[in-house]
C-alpha cells in the first residue's frame, strides 16, 4: 500500500525537495490511518454541475458526527460516494485508513462494514418487519447460503433484541408497507443495526417524526454511537443539539464550517447561507 | 437432510392440497382412459388425455415464468425459447430413435438430412441416440443459454422494458436461426414422425398414459421446488430484489446473482416442460420460438396470478382450455380474445384470479378476527401471515 502510494505520487514529489514531500505525506498518511472515513479533495460533477467540490472530511474511529447544510449542499451525494453509488471524479476516499473505496462497488462496501439509511426511507414493502430485519442480518450473502439458510436461536435472539430497540416488537408480523413514515425510519435503522456495520451513515432520520419520536431517535443514535462510528445528516437543529457531537456544515459541495454546535451555529457564514433563511 | 428441511418448509396446506390434486389427476386421467371400456360413462377419451397432457406441460412452463416474473420481477418475453430448446433436445432423441425406419431408410441420418444430401451426422447430433444424454441436454441447453444471457444482461444492469425487449429479440433470433435448413434442425418442418421413446411406441395408449403421468409428476416437483425456494431466505431475497433492487446492494447482496439463479432455474424448468410436450404432440418446429408464444405464457401467468404458485397453473389451464374451445369454431378470433383478456386482467384483476382470491380470503379472516375482538375474545392483532406466496 505504502509503496503503491509513493509510486503514484512521484511526479509531485519530484517538484518539491524530496525529504520535505515525504514527511508531509507521512504526516497525512498517519492522519489517515487514524480515521474510519477519509475523504480528501473529492469532487464530483453531474452534467457540469459541481455537486461536491474539493471536499475533505475526516471521521475518527468511534466518532459520531452531525452534518448540516442547506438542501442541495451535497450531503446525500457524499454518502453516495462513500457507499459506492457514485464514483468521484477526483479525490481520495478511504475506509479504515487503508481501503480505497473508489475501487469497490456497493455490495462490497456494504459487506466491509458501511451501512446506510436513506433519506427517503427504503424498506422492503413486500415483507414483514421481521423479514426485513432477517434479510439485513449480518452473515453470508451468497445465493447458496440463502437457499439453505436455517434460522438459529442466536439469530432469533438478535432479531428480538433489535425489534425491542426500535420499538416494533408488536408489529413484528405486520407488512412493512403498512408502517407509518416514522416507523419505516426506525425499521431502516433496525436494518442498519442488523447488518452490524462499523460505520453507519444516517440520512435525515427524523424527517416526518413527532417530537417525542425525534427525542427517542436521538437517544437511540447516541446509544449506537457508543460502539460504532456514525454520520448523521439532519436539518432539525434541536435534534442535532441533542446528539451533542461535533458538527460539519456543508455548502455547495464543500465544508463551510466545522466544530461544536455552538461555534458552527454562530458562525456568520453558516447563519448567512443556512440558518438565517 | 438439509434438502428435506427445505422441502418441508415449503409445505403449507395449500401446497399439499395442490400436490395431491395434481398427482390424483396424473393417475386418474390415464387410468380412466386405459382401464375403462370406451362405452363406460367415466371413460376418458384418448384425445382428452393428449390435450390435458399438453396443458400440464404449459402449466409447468407458466410456473417457471412465474419464478422469474412473479418472484424476481423480470418480465421475460422470450421464455418460450427455453421451452422450445428443451423440446428440440427431446425431438433429437426421438428422431434418432427412428433409426432405419425413416422414409429413406438411412440407419443414422434423419430423413431431412438425407433429403438435404448430407453425408454424415453433424457433431451436435452426437449422443442424442442415448436417452440419458438427451435428458441431460433438455436441462443443460436452456440452462446454459439462460446463464450466458443472464450473465451479460443482469451484470450490465439491464432492467425493465429493455430487458423484456432483449429477451424477445433472443427468441426471435432463435426462431429465424431454426427456420434455416442448414442449421441442422429440420428447418421449417422441424422434427416429427417420431416412432419410439425408450423402446415404446409414442402412439401406444400406455406410452401416452406414462407421459401424462410424467407431466403431472414434473409439475408436482415444480410446485415443490418453487414453494421450497419461495419459503427460503433466498425466496425473501427474490421478493426484495423485485420490490427494491438497489436497496439490496446496500445491505451487501448482489441482485444480479439473485436474478441469474432464478433465470437459470426457470429455464431448466421450461426445458423440461418442452421435453415432455414434444412426444405428446408429436412435433417440434421453429414456430415454438415465435415471440407470440412467449407473450401467451405471460398472459396465462397474469390471468392466474403472478407471485403465487397455484395461479400460473390455473391460468395456463384455463386460458388454454378457452383457446381449445374458441379455436374449435372461430380460430381467427383467438388473438383478439387473448389480447382482450390481457387488457381486462391488467385493468380489473391485476393480481390475477388466485391473487385476488387470496386477498379476499385474507380480508374475510381479518373481518372475522375483528368481530371476535369486538366481542372481547382473543384474536391476533394481525392474522398469521400466509406462508410463502400462497
Ligand atoms: N445522480 C445525480 N444526478 C444529477 N444530479 C444530482 C445527482 N445526485 C445529486 N445531484 C445534485 O447534486 C446536488 C446535491 O444533492 P444532494 O447531495 O442530494 O444534496 P443534499 O442531500 O445536501 O440536500 C443537488 O443539486 C442535486 O440535484
Ligand atoms: Mg439529501
């Protein structure tokens, strides 16, 4: 990995004095090693429109981060890039400090341990709540394994546990199509838990929820963050404050401001483009 | 052991009931034909045995389409190609069984090859003098074509209408190819004038009875296979891919392989149906590849109810019975009737006969549970979910 990177960067290194370039690179690399997600200089355009513009974003191992920003800021697109749905035009995207995510597709990235909840809740509507969880449950993804799969006591217990966590035990056998919007959001979070990923990307989890449900979701995410790395995109500032974590504000595809919720929300740039309106 | 578990999981009372009915028909119809004198009121005439034997093959064919269309959501408009290929593989065996009894009396070459002045058997006809080889090819050839086709189509993420169109193009291309004399499959006339199967005359009542029973048994196995598959985790995965393909990728599944497995399994089932069909009708020709045939299969499945197991079987039998009846006096109206039927089902009965019946049944049960709750009796909040697709 090390050697590969050196070869790639040789043209750059040739311009600058050799030793200085190397140390700078080494610093950068050791910084990368400590991250679970590492995006550097990432750009992506759709038909000439730059949705992500030289974006750099680091998520530490075990960290939870909240992302805010106006509609169209590129929050969802950033998740698309991390999960392999969209290929960046340029820039580096690393998982766990070493895995180059631009070289993998969605299923590969998902099985590495990156789980995602979509902005528009997407569950399998033809299935019951329980079957949605069963499909997401960590384990082999091969066709033969699926054909010959037998549910064991351990899985049974895991599903019961998740149902309890997401408060859907009483709707276990209900069709996912009949859930309320908020319940679908929770079911999708449950599916994320079932996958047991290392990183959870959670896109607008409280849209369409009552205040009580929103509070409950914040509690749930804080709980999850105790042993996972989490990125939460949300507009609800009360909810973001409730999470009590570092905040990144995106605007026009790059980071506008980063820091504690108080610092970011009082940042004049943030007030102007986002909060002020 | 594992397979036994898999099969048991697929069994619910509807499946057991339909298996019993299929096997009972498989035994009773040929028995009533062979054992009773022609004058007996319960005697089943031979032409009925032949007709219903054909319907059983169509039912298996519709069930196989249901596996890809109803469960995985791939609308194949070329499914008839796999049926025809299975039929041709069986036809080649039957041709080679004729031996020196052909019109030209060549010990090896079928008549049409002698007629074309061919000196020796083309390489791809080798082995078809053996039943086991032909039986293998009945499954391997359609399965292989489905694998190659599906590998490219599904991996390049061709879906929806585009996929339907290329499946239709596939069967059309095969039809044109099989029409050509120099392809070596009898061209326009196809393969016919069969004499023996496994040493028994294809015309004999006993052979027809055995073929009828074999068709019923194959259909029963098909039902068992689809229901076991549907009840497994893979079955749930098929539905998930049908309803939200992209979503399955983000939990680590590869929908292209989910589709590929179903597509190949369905092609093998269709091939078996075609192989049982050919000795019962006595001919296989390129017309079986006609795009219209594949569309008919879709109509049977839609009428009966896709995504259910019994639906396509009932649809295939009802629509074909209607076809036999109508073509008896007004054959020119059949295509209009078929088109009208499809439009009517799409508009008024989108879930088909069986799908609608299941909904009605569930609705009744919910009403009954609701009444019970009103009276203060214990009733489950939601009724027990129907197992598998039934
Ligand atoms: N696949 C795509 N094709 C074209 N434009 C896209 C695509 N994905 C995102 N965009 C555009 O990129 C911009 C950023 O969108 P998005 O990431 O969804 O913003 P956010 O989630 O922050 O509201 C929007 O202007 C959107 O229209
Ligand atoms: Mg968004």
